[in-house]
C-alpha cells in the first residue's frame, strides 16, 4: 500500500484542530521510534544527528519510567 492511498481527504478530515493533528503526528512518531528501538525499522542515516538524539531521549524516557 502506498502512503498516498492512506492520506485521503476522508482520513484527513477527522483532524478538526491543530491539536488533533499534532496529537496524531506525535502518536505516529512514537510508534515509529518504538519500531526502530525494537529493530523492526532501520534508523535514518547517521547524518541525521538530531533524529538520533530524539531516539536516545525517547529511549531514556521509556526506560526510566
């Protein structure tokens, strides 16, 4: 399935506010980071230092809880 097939108007119109949209993006990012930490997805290239820092901070928060 292609990304374009998922991002239809019908899907996107459920986000009525910026808060709804940002909540969805945060949830999507969390799922992606968990998949990377579980070895289910490859991390971005090493050049993406800021993304790697986000992963490390997320992992730190996840394991300190």
